[in-house]
């Protein structure tokens, strides 16, 4: 994490997340030489710069997710870096925010991804999903989903948690979680962030909604 963003997040406490903040090479080195320590600490969230002179945050995200699948990675990116946004989501990032984010907003973002939600910055998301829509296949990738799973996917695309989805569709959180899992398997998604991408890419929801 850059020094400026680190200062914005410091000095505040959050009970819902344990955030690991470091430059990419710092995390990669720690992961390689102290893997057991990282596993024992069980950080809830890793906040990573997408691009730094000394490393690639996207690659570190991918490595961390492979080693600690329950870890949520929150990426920091610059405005207009659409390629990095796409790479981050494909690497398993739970979300991303712009580097200009304020301290309170950053802490709120950490809490959201720590709770299992996905976070996609609205301004950057519109550009990203416009690009993804142009790559949509002729065959409908949602064809295998049940009607209920489509509804769940739509609500995930709007940022709802499993508990909120259950309340919206009159389902228990466990049943909502099951529908989410089925949708992930059928669509080949690794996490909720990728489900959000698919929801936009297929036109199920649009950035204006």
C-alpha cells in the first residue's frame, strides 16, 4: 500500500476486518518465506496497489488467493487503468477502489469485502463493464441458471450480501448461499466479484441501474 493511503487507513480500528497492507514485493516475500505465519495470522483483507515500481499487485493477489482462499483482496488503482481492473477481478480480487479514496471510505471498503461482499468503484466500473459487454458471447452464458439463480445473480450484481438476498427473496441465508454457490459453479466464477462482472457482461444488469 502506498504511504499516503496507509496514513489514511491508520489510526482507526475496524472489528470486522484484519487488513494486511503492504507493497506487492513485501507481501510476496512474506508469503514465500513466512507462509505459516501468514496462515496463522489469518488476515481478513489484503489491500494491494495494482501497479507499483517494485512489483505487480495483481500477481500477488493471485498468489495470496491460491494460498489463502478465504482472504479478500482489495485493490487500489488509478483512474483509467481499465486493464488493471479487469486483471484484478480475474485474479480473484473482491473489489477495488481508486487511490484517491478517503480514509473513512477505505475502511468502509475493507469492512465490505471482509464481510464477503464485493466492491467495485462506480466510475471505473462503468468503463470496465462497457468494455466487457463488447466481449459477450453469442450463446447466453446464463442459460444454465434457474430463475431463482438469475434473481440471485441480479442481486449480487447490485451488491447485496447473502443475508440481504435472503430477505429480498424470502429465503434463509443458507438457501441464498446455496444458490450463490450453484451460480458460481455453473458460470465458472471463482468468487462474487466475478459473478458481478458476469451480471454486467451478459446485460443482466447495467451500470446505470
